[in-house]
C-alpha cells in the first residue's frame, strides 16, 4: 500500500466520530481496504485479458463463446470483433488441433492526423488481437466455415461421428475426415 493510500484511509478514519467504538472504526477500515482490494483485482483481471508483445504493444483477447450441442451436427464458435472487416481476420489451423484467430483492429478516426484531439473517455480496444481455440477431438479440420456479420465472427465445423475417428495423431484424423 502506498503512503498516499495510507494517508487517505487515515483521513477517512479520522472523520469517524470518537464516540464510535473501536470496533466500528475497524469495520470502517476493513470496508475501505476491501473496496481497494476489489478495485485492484478488477484491474488485474482487465490486464490479464491483454498480454504484451515484444515491443510493449498490448495484444488483446476478443470475447468468445463456443456452442457444443450434442444433438447438433455442428459445433459453433462466435467471436466478438466489432468494427473488423472479414479481410482483417486471419484464421490458421495448427497441426495440434488448434484454431488461431488473429488480426488487428485499427482505429477509425474522424479527426485529422496530427491534430490535438483528446479522448476524455476511451473504452474501445484497438490493436492486435489473438485467440487460440483447442478444437474438440473428432472435428473435421478441413471443413471450418467462417462468416462475419454485425461485428461477430461465426465459425462452425461439422462434428465427426465417434466411429469415424481413428486413434493416433491429429494428422490421421484429418486424413480420416478427408476420405469420408
């Protein structure tokens, strides 16, 4: 805790009337410390969503949801990418059954470059992003479909029936899926 934080807490505690018991003063201190601790945890959670690249630039992780409905023949993943065109999205399938979604969300500004524009409030994330999905076993890697609509990237791939998968490496599953 910094000196200024300690001074702030002491200042707040000094405003409690002396007629209050020492227990009430400790409760006030406890509430204040708890509030600061929660604020610190929230800040750390926001920072964990982004990681730093080698040049100090932040790489953020767009939010995602995966729908795996056993009654459906397809598995669907939806990725939030508002303001990103389909041409700005890179999809790569790895040999280890991973799907890498990456790209860069560029700032679309209405002010002229070099102006002294200020942003009193800035909550929109810009810059490079990346998400890596572990594809479920038994999916056909070669038939992933993708579409961008209203800022959402919707990916889907067919489910391979358990009897169609072979035991062994990922490459053999791809071969089995391609031969079907």
